[in-house]
C-alpha cells in the first residue's frame, strides 16, 4: 500500500524544493478531501472543479512558505480552500444563485449506486438549510460529517480550541433544529 | 422536575436524530476520475511566478527586451515601406 511508504514530512520537504513528483503525491492524497469540502461549500460541480484546481495551484506556488508549526498540511490546504470559497461566495453574491436542486449528484463512497440516483426531498431541504448557515458553521458540519474529523482536528483547521468547536457544534445543531421546526420540514419523510 | 428531565431527554433525542440525518446527507463523494485527471493537468500549467522566475536574470531580460524592440522596429519599417509604395499611387 502506498500509505505505508508515505512520509508526509519528507514528501513536503521534497515538494518545497520544487520536486513536482512529490507535490503529485500530496495531490493524490488530498484531492478527494479538498474536492469534497469545496463541493459541499459551493454546491456546484463545475465551480468545485475550478476551485479545487486553484487550491492546489496556490498550494504548489506557496509550498515553500509552508512551515510546519504543529498545524497539519491538510489544515493549511483547507485554509486555502476556505479563502477561495469565501471569495467565490463574495463574487457570486452579485450574481444569481443556483438552487441546490440543480446540484448534480455524485456517487457517495461505500454507497449503493441506486441510492445516489434519488436524493430525497428531506436531504435537499436539509442541504438548503445547511447552506444558509454562517460559513464557519458550514465548515464545521462538512469537516465533521464529510471528512469525519474529530473536534481537535477541526479546531486545528479553524484556529479554535477543541472546546470551542464542541460548543459551536452544539449551537449549530440547535440552530438547525429550530430552523427545521420553523419551516415545518419533516426529516422522517412521513 | 420530572417534566424538565423529560424535556431534556426529548431535546437530546431530537439532536441525535438530526445528527443521523446530517450523517446521511453529508456523505463523502468520489470526484469522477476524468475530473481528477483534468484538474491535475490544469495544475501543471506554468504559473505567473514560474513565468516570472524564467526572466529573473537581467541577461535574459535584456535579450527579451532587445528581441521585442527589434521586432517592433522591423514591423514599423515594413509598415512605412508599404505605406510609401502603396500610398504614393
């Protein structure tokens, strides 16, 4: 397995010295995670592709500036992605929004293909509510559920303590629950 | 007392159910392979910094500048000659 031989520190050093093959290894390792993050933040396949490519372009151009200060490389990448997505939302706010229903459905990992063909109305409604949350709360939910990260890992990316992440998560759940109640959305699909 | 405990349990149940729905909705997705290849190709395109680094030495910059100026002079000379021969008629 390639993971056994993957020494991130060594690969990062080689990439920082301009070795494109080393950066290719980092790309292979993180492409799925960054794409997932950008895809859920934008809800748009084409923009997700464009922004993901730009995240890696920017990372490649500035990898010499990356210094390991206890922050994982993934956190650095997520911060680049977060900034680019924020710029994208700012530019987009001047233009018309694409409804979340228009978002193409991509195959989920470990899922039955037929499940992907139909995204339930409840999931659509929940996604719509998530996209109305403030950006940092969206980040938190994506990192927690899509990336399956712990509060400590999320804290490293968001620049918050583990306790602050836990508290923010709880407040986010309460806010979502209230919005679901306000809009009378039935998540049980009955 | 019993009522508040019941409410608390109800709240926790609601949040637990919401977490389950979130887990069902926010699932990791696999980017299509052609998209991954396309993005990889895009990343290999030389960036501004790379282009700038190619002309960082003054000798090379001088050559490029000289080349551009020479080309410009040739184009102006041809244009003047063309105007001289065609414009006179």
